């Protein structure tokens, strides 16, 4: 049976990540990279789709878990009638091949434990060929090889490796699972104690650079650590989530693959990293963007692979049952082919957020901005997909058009860009800036409804409109913005949280979108409603699971986290809102 999404904790090494359930089972792991094929996929079906569980053999009376201090080292204590045992799970922060280390430690009494290693490559489809050796085994299939070093005897059969062992108080047994190409030599047994100490130091040294405010300090640190784990430490790219295929509607069909880098997250990410004091990570993210989008702006994708690759062909993993029976389980993401106008404005906004925070402009990003502006001049009023990547008919979406204005406005107001682009282009952009703003205010606002609308000449409300004051399209005290914020609070709230769109009312609907609730908190703060804003942020933070992780959405009727987890945009929302409410910060949008 699939564990609930809230039951999972994250461990990672800045190259890939694993999801560990409360029952001691690693149910999702892609190797060697975030967007590689999964060798454990039980999270999207059952244990037959691949897992590695270490847990007591008998009845467990209680499970308590936590991260060790400010790290991604997970400690899970299993209490039984005969004693208590702790399993410490981590992925070493080192330059070697990706690896999972699991240290089993007796805390009291004596506990019988069982280990089940069941690799299934190609997202649960391909069992490996297993070859035991003294002290462990090798499991390979095609280009992939997993090597288990174990402190106890293993029984190998049918693509599984099982072991039963006993742990007394004070004893420590270390298991390690290393990845290497199948043609490479077998990895040697690691020094688990040394790697644990090294990894603990790496996490603490990194987060120790952050000057946490008194309020929200704990969830801020956890969100930043989670974001650090989702940043590829080789390329600088940030994946939207560590998982794929987790349902946005319980048992439903909205099950997307989020293990890629979204350009829309550019400004959210730059703002969070810069305001938290992590300038080096911000610059590496900016540089990743510049490499990824090389070429003609009209061919720009809205998302890329972690290495900047453009091919994200979508297909259904028909053999997987889906989390809680939610199908189809999709690998890849066809939304990468969509045209989303707001992305161009987001990129330009990110360049200027960086510049205001002291990130030096380079000839390359200046040239890229000019190319983006020239593209926007001819494309700003063309139909496209919305911010939510709906797969219906394209349209002119109000937020997308407003972001085109943000990009043009930045360009016109920048001394650097005016000097680089010349008078003719700057003059045209001044006229275009006024034209876009007037068009958005005329066609994106409904005087009868009293608020901005999702798409031109429509009536529907959309939570993306909360971003209009945040990007300085209009001030928060403008009656049109105030009316939009009030309409969101009146029509899109459920259980004190914000939905992306109005509920369908058929009982088969997605949850409240947690990043949108953070955007509402920001709007409240801009309106001077700081206590209400703080309450809203507290509400979002309070939905975190027991180790501080948040998914994409919260399903109010069933009171459960849903969607891919941990979700970068949600944690970015927590960081940006908490810092905005705590101290002066660099903000998005016009100066």
C-alpha cells in the first residue's frame, strides 16, 4: 500500500534525491541524476516497483523522526516491545558517485531488523541481475549498477536481496548503496562514519551563513535546506520537485513530472537566495539560465532538464499503478512545448533583481535581455498558455501580459540597458510600455466584477493575479488591485488557503495551491495588514509534515498534502514571505 505523501522525508546530495517513508522504506530514487530513470518507484505503486526498506520485523509501537539539526540527515526511531532502534539515512555530500548510507543503531534493548533491497530499474519495470560477493552484492541492468555493502549475510532471489539481523543497545551497523555505470569497477565499501561527519559539517556550514530572523527561523532554515537539496551542485539548476507523478487531485489524472527546471521560478529563486544571503547560488542559477536559453528567443522552452537539455518527451508509465491509484503516471512533460509569454518578463525581472542586489551584469545577459525585448515587441499580444500550463486553447492571459510590461519597463528604466541598446530601440520600448499597460488595464480588468480577470475580456478569477502588485504593475492600494485581492479572499479561499481557480464543485478537484497562499500573505503585508499576513504564513507553515516539508497543494476536504514533494515553489514562497515580513529585502518588479 502506498504511504501518504506527508509520510515522506527527503535526503539528497545535490545531484539527486531519495524519498524515505516513515516505515523505513526508500520508495523513490532516481540515479544518477534528479531526472534520471528511477530505480525505486514504490511511491508510484507498491513495493513491487522498487524500494529499500530497513525496519523492525515485529510490531512497531511508535515512530519518531527528525532531521539531525540543520541538515538533511534523517533520523528515524522505531520503538518496539523489545527495544528502540534508530535508522540514520543520508546521501553523502562528497565528490564520489551518488550513494545512500543507512546506519542502524540500537538505542535500548535488542531489536530484530529486516532489510529488503528490491531495485527495479526503468521506473519499476526492469529487475536487475544480482551477483553476491563477500560483504555485499552487485545489481545491474543495462547501463546501471547498484552495489550494496552490508554488515550481515544476504539472501538473494528473484531480484531481491533480504537480510535479517539483530541490534543491541550501543551497536551500530552501516549499510551503503552506491551507484556506478554497469561497465565500471565495483565501488569500494565507504567509511560510513567519516562520510556522516563530513555531510553533517557540509550542511551546517552552508546554512550557518544565513542570519535567521527570530520569527519563522526554523521553517526558514528548513525551506532553505530543502531548496539547497533541489539545486544541482554541478550545474546550478533548481528542479521544481524531487518527485514525479504525485496527484494534484486524490486518485485523479493530474500527475505531472516535476523533476525539471522551470524558467518561471527564476525570479522567485533569485529573490529568495539573494535575500537570504546566498549570492553564489543566485549567480550560478542566473548562469544556468543563460546557458539553457541560448539561441533564438522564439525557440525558448519554459522548462529544461537539469543539464539544460531541451527534450522532455512525455509518455505514460502504464505499468505503474499510481500513488493511491492515481493514473496516468507521466514521465517527461509535454508542457515544455508551450508558449508562455510571462516567462520572458520573468527572466528580465530576474536579471534586474540580481542587479539591484549587486550581481554584476555581464555582456551575455545584457545581450540576452536585448534579444528578449526585441522578441516581446512582436509577441506580447499573441495568445499563449497560462501560468498553470493548462492544456486547452491558448489565450491572452492577464498575468502573462502584465509580465511583458514588467520586462519592457525594466529595460526602459535601466541605465545599463539604455546605453547598450541605443536610442531607437529604447524609444520604441517607451511607447510599447504605455501600450501594454493600457491594454492590460482595459482588457484584463472587469469593471462589472470589480477585479482583474484571468484572461482578456473574461470574468474568471485566477490566483496568479495576486502577483500584479508584487511585480509593481499597480500599487497595492489601487482600487483595481484592492478589488482583486478582496475577490480572491472572497471567491478562491478554502479552509483559509488560496486555490488557483474557482472550485468545480463536483468533489473531484485539486487542492489549495500553497504558493498562492504565500502570495496573498505578501499582498496583505503590502496593504498594511501585517498581522493577517503573518497569520496566513503561519497557516501555510503549519501544514508542513513532521520534518518540515511541503508539497504543491493541500487538499482541504481530506486534510492531506497532495502533489509533488517537496515543492520548490512552495518553499520559495515561504522564504520570500517570511523575509518580506521580517526585514528590508530586494523585491521583484519595477523600481
